[in-house]
């Protein structure tokens, strides 16, 4: 196919000098007819004057007997050149075609070639028409830009808005003059461009950091993770999901507080939440998320409108003049809307700051509560107090499963109850020990009293006087004294107390 195309191009280049237009051919024919008429002088021709073919060209064309300066001689020379060119063309054609083709195949090939050229031409025409349509649409849009006040229907835009308060005409005139007479703030524009460049650099740095983190994750993902890494990742994902759910619930309904009833919280478990409250919170979250998505779309559209580059002034001169001549001039409305837009922007910024502050506080409180719950749960697992004194009406250890749902006060209550129970148990054991000591002391005192009766000595009084372990001012010393006085009083009433108790051995009284 490439050889055929090159051959066709060479043939066309060689035949271009001999190919004439129809008008030029008719003109040449008329001139030739006039010259032939002059040469024939109205008589019959001896030989045919048409272009000779290859067979009779040698016998017909003969220029030896013709005069030197004659048009007929020039015609014969041209005829010879034509015959030689035709012979060369036929020889080249027979040489270039390796296989013999029939007339039908040649005709079909030429027809297919012409059809392909026609299809390509039609496609080019369609593409040109589409480009023309796009160019016309762009010209129309340039003539009426979207930022022009005449392009927007103010009645439709301001439909449903409350009416503005009446403003004196002098104030409006002075405001318009001041706005029109403001000089070009080059320093402000330079600062704005610097801020944009800085923002772009920060975004680029963030993108590079994200790319670096993504590459690190890909490198880590190439290696098979261990079971401990999987368990750690699963725990971190669970904690993040719980934190996000608590944050979203706090954002959706921060003013709804769950009433803390100790009896109800002790009876209900961690999985017995109110389904109606959960559905209400989920509905509020969905509504707020829908509002957030719609507001983000509007913000993106506005940012896209403001991010368009300014149109060149020279391209819009004719369209602006034409629009100003076609439509009547309307007073600009920017100076009326600008103060309200500024106040709206300030209110939006304040609201956004309040929401961000509120969200940060709620997230901080939730994080602190989660940390406290984790610490309380850890202490509950390591403590022996709760295992020794379990809380009333609780099955198992508190703080292991419901740490994320119960409040800190609810988790601390078992500790308070356990400490109270331990205190009461300690007091009971101390009271029992003291009571046992008192009983043993009373038995000892009775034993000593019996020994004193047998020996005739007042052991209790001497013990009270010579007690080296107990002082005179201690309660036990006083108790001993009291017990001794009671024994003495009892022995004074005894008739055997008058008898001397120091009997000793018989026959030793004089010693």
C-alpha cells in the first residue's frame, strides 16, 4: 500500500504540468482551431489532426517535410512529446504493477479509493461544523458573561428576600463615587498572591507527605503482617471507630443528656440501649450530613466561579459596546448588597468558629472520659478489693465490658461500695477482737481473784500498783483497778476474808 501511494504521488507530480482546467482547455482548443483554420485555408486536411495513438504514431508524425517556422510543426513536436510521455507512462505502469490486474479490480480499487477520500472529507466537514458551533457558543458567552449584572435576572435572584430599608439618595451617590474613585491596591493584590502561593506550597507539602506515607504503606503491605500487628491494628481501628461514633453523637445532639439513675443503670446492661433514641440520633446525623454535603457543593461552585481568570479587555470591547447599545443601562446593585454580604460572612465565620470550638471541647471531653474509663477498667482488673467485696446486684466485674458506655460516676460507685464494705468488715473484726480480749481479761481477773482467796493475798491490788506494762492513766489500768476494787468489795463481804490467808506450813508460826 505504501509503494502504491508513492507511485501515485510520483505520477501526479509528473502529470501536473500537462493537466489543465476545463476553461483553459477550451481556450486552447479555440486557439488551435483558429490556427488550424488558417493553415488549412478552408480546404480539406490530408491527414488527421487528432492526437495519435501508439500504433500509428511513427507513420503519422513526420516533421522533416514541414517548413521551419510553422505552427503545424510546433503542433507535431508537441504531439511527439505527448506520444513519448504516454509510452513512458505505460512502461512505468506495467513495470510497477507486479501482478496483472483485470479492469474490474482496477475499477473497484479506484472506486474504493475515491470512497475513502469522500468519507474522510465528510468527517472533516462534520468536525469543522462542530468547531464552528463551539466557536459561536463561546462568542455568545463572551458577549454576555455570567458576572455581568445584565446577564442575571435580579427579580428571580432576589425573589423571597425581605425588602431593604430605605436609604437616602445622597448616601448612595457618595458610596458609588467612593467605590468608583478607589485607587488600585497593588500591595493588597501582592499580599493576596503571596498568600495563594503559600497556600499552594502548603498543599504541595501535604501532598508530598501523603505520597510518602502511601509509599511506606505499600512497602509495609508487601511484607506479610504478623498476628500481633493485625491484633494491634484491629484494636486501633475499633478505638477510632468508637471515638468517631461518640464524637458524631455529641455533635448531633449535645443538649440531650442521658439521665443517670443508679437503679436503672445497674439493671440495664451495655446492650440494652433505647432503640428509639438511637434512631432519632441517626436521623439527626443523616440530616446534618446532607446539609453539609449540599453546602459543600454550593461552596465548590462559588469557588469555581471565582477561580476563573479575568477575560481580556480587548476581546470584550465590541461585545460590551454592542450589549450597551442593545439593552438599556441599569443601575448597579453591588453597593447595596455588599454590606449585607460582609455581615453574612462575619456571621458565618463566627458560627463556624463556635461550632469548631464546641466540637473540639466535646472531642476533648470524650477523649478524657475514654482515658479515665480505660484507667478505671485497668484498676478494676488489677484490684483485689472488688473481687473480695463485689458490688450489690452486679454479675461479674464492672468496668471490663461497659467501660465505654457507663459514666465515670457509675464506674466509681462499686469502688465506694467496696470500700464501705471493707470498712465495716474491719470494724466488725476489731470489735470481735476487743470483745474476745475483754472476755479473756475477765477470766484472768476471776482466776487471780480465786488465787488471792486461796493464798490470802490481795494480788489484784499489788498488780494494780506494780503493773509495768500498763500505766495508771490508761483505760486498761483503770479497768483493772475497777475490777480489783470490785473484787476487794466482794472479798470484804466474804466471811473468810477476815481469816489470815498466810497459813504456811504447820509448826512454822514462830519463824
